[in-house]
C-alpha cells in the first residue's frame, strides 16, 4: 500500500497540470503563473537593488 | 589621560571637500527608513497585483463595486507632483534667496494639504457608494494601500510644517530639512506608482 501511494505521488510530480489545484493559487492559468513569477522576481530583486544602490552611493561619495 | 582632557581636546577637522561629502546621520537614517518603506509598499502592491490577477472571472473591480475616480485622482496626482517640484525649487533657493525659498516650501506644504484633503473627499464619496474595507478585496486593498500612503503624507506634511516654522524662526538645520525632503520625495514618487497599479 505504501509503495503504491509513493508511486502515485511520484507519478503526480510528472503531471504539472495537477499542480494547478493548489488552494493558494486560486486560478490555475498562465496569467496567474506569470503574475506570481513577476512578483517573485520583483520582491527578490528589490532589496538587492536598494542595498546595492545605497552601497554604490556610499562608494561614489567616499573621499 | 584624565577625563578632563578628553573633553578639552580639539575636534579633528576634516578637509573641506571631505566634510562636504559626509552624509548627516539624520539623512542616512531617513534613507534607510525609506528603503524599508519601499519594501513595505512593494509587499502591499505585490499582494494587490496577485489578488487582481487571480480574481475569479477575471473582472476587476469585482461586479457591483464602484469604480474608482480615475480623472479626479489624476488631477490630485498632478497636485502632489507639483508639491515635489516646489519643494525641490525651494531647496535650490535656500542658500541664496531664503525668503523666496520659504515661500516655495510653504506652497509645497499647501499642495500636500490639498492632496490629502481631496483624498478625504474621494474616500467619503466612495464610502457612500458602498466601497468599504469589508465590501470586497477591491475595497480592502484600496483603503489599505491608499490609506497607508495618506498616513505617510500626513506625517510628512507635519514634519515639513515643523521644519518650515523652525526655518521661519531662524533655526535652519540643513540636515533636518534634507531628511524631511527625502521623506516627502518618497511620498511624492510613490503615489504615481500606486495610482497606476490601483486606479488604472
């Protein structure tokens, strides 16, 4: 039984469409996916840009 | 070394070019604070963007919810941008034409007050039309994002007014003025982003 469950779980990972049933994602379409991807990229890059920008500004101002 | 000698030692004078490049503590503190605020608003906008994209039926604002006043807010946006420009001109004139600079700063404050007042009028109208924090995701995000920005605008106006009154009283502290300006420019520059994302 355990082996069957495990095999079924592995098989599910081979079907990405099944991932659309994620309750947090609400709607499983390409627009939603691209929105999530875009926001993830922005939220990941923004702190790096802020810290990098501040560092660059300090570097430019050093005596 | 006695404790007295510590206090009587002359301060080390930096060369003029170095001291000009030094960033005052108040300005640095404000820049770091604004950076954290940018992340805060980015999180709100991110949540709003995802809610908008994942709304069932793909209709935003949701059916039955009032539309936001795009045209009136465009005028309000122009008023806030004008406020930022006036403050920038006031800062440029501060070292040469103090009286004129003060007038520009006062005008910038008045534009800020006009912006917040018009926002208040808009809110009252929207509440009457049925858009509340609990009416829908649309209302919740609108009041959360726009309200948080308005709160920042009010704090910035109070700070600018305090700095202005001090300057009028002959107590001009350049670093305090610069730090307040940084905060006001943040409020001004952030608004068009909110307008584009929330209203359009």
